[in-house]
């Protein structure tokens, strides 16, 4: 199989050269016309807020601080 490919390539040098040039030109054309999005999509922004209150229980922190802060930030 490999010998026949080599033999064909040696006999048909012009065909192999033209095929190589055609592949090279089509590759360069594809590279130049390929649309590239250089700016990442940042539409889904998320913010993490950590609230700490050593004197309150976790449920109280959620009810008194976290929910109030979350609703305030969602309104803006």
C-alpha cells in the first residue's frame, strides 16, 4: 500500500504539487475567514456575599442580614 502511494507520487509529481498547493491555499483561506470571538461572554454575572455575625445564629443571620441584603441588591 505504502509503496504504491510512493510510486504514484514519484510518477505524478505535478499532480501531487498542485494538490499540496490547493490544500495550502484552502487552509489559509479558511484561517483568514474564520470568525473568532475574542471577547468572552460575560452576561451571567454572579456575586457572592458572605455575612458574618458572631452573636447571631445561622438562621438569624439568614433572616436579618442575608435576605435583606439580597433583596436590596436585586432591586438595583
